[in-house]
C-alpha cells in the first residue's frame, strides 16, 4: 500500500536560499531511489513543504536510511529552526480515482 508523507521544514530566514538549494540537490537523488513515486518541493512565505509518495512502507524505510537524507541532514544543520515536521498519511480515496488520491 502506498504511503504519503508531508514534511514541513522551516528555514532560518537568512538561510532560506541555502536550504532551498540543499533540498533541490536532494530531490534528484531521491527521485532515483527505488519506490519513490513522488518527491515534490513546495514553498510558502515561512516554510518549505515536501510532498512524498512511496510505493510501500518498506521503500520509505529504505529511503529514511539512505545517503540522500543523510547528506541533506548535514546540509541543513544550523539552517533550519528544528527537525522537520513529518506526517505519515494513508489515502482516503474520494471522488474520481485520478483526482481523489495521490
């Protein structure tokens, strides 16, 4: 069963561009990971949000232990207000299949 993640990262204002650059660099590596169906970066005025979809909990577990996240963690150290707020979601299909779930 697919797993959807919403991870919110709040950069320290003066490091915002560096945080975005680090996240952009990580995206390509994560896209190449087995089981990655979606890994998309979005922004708001005060935060950055990654929306992720993994083909299974097992693929997510491998991602969490992978080099891309380890490298990203180092790149973000001292540039964010704290640990990302990570929410694990399960789809509740509604409406049209193509539009009602990730």
